[in-house]
C-alpha cells in the first residue's frame, strides 16, 4: 500500500482511499482530501513532519500520522 507519507517531493498523486476512523477521517475529508482528488507534494520538513501539499488549489500541512492514512496511486 502506497501512502501519502511515502511520496517524494515534487510528485503528484491521486487519492485512492482514506483509512482511519471517526473524527480523524472526518477531519482529513474536511481539509479537502477525498477519493479521486489530486495532491501535489510541495515540501517535507527536515525531520519529516509535517508534509506540505497542494490540494484543490490551496496549501495544506499534514502530520505524518495523518498522511499515512491517505492511500495514493
């Protein structure tokens, strides 16, 4: 399974599935990360947390734990 956490800087990926339960999954969906959306990975902090991405035309920072719940292709 390839997750958003493993994507290299500069890559563009498509969301296949969201993992996680309840409020955590809802929060990720509220940020605009839903099945089928395209995500561009802009930056990764030196220690790997957070990851800065562009989703639906705006910039978003995600914790590694949240990025791990987003399955991509």
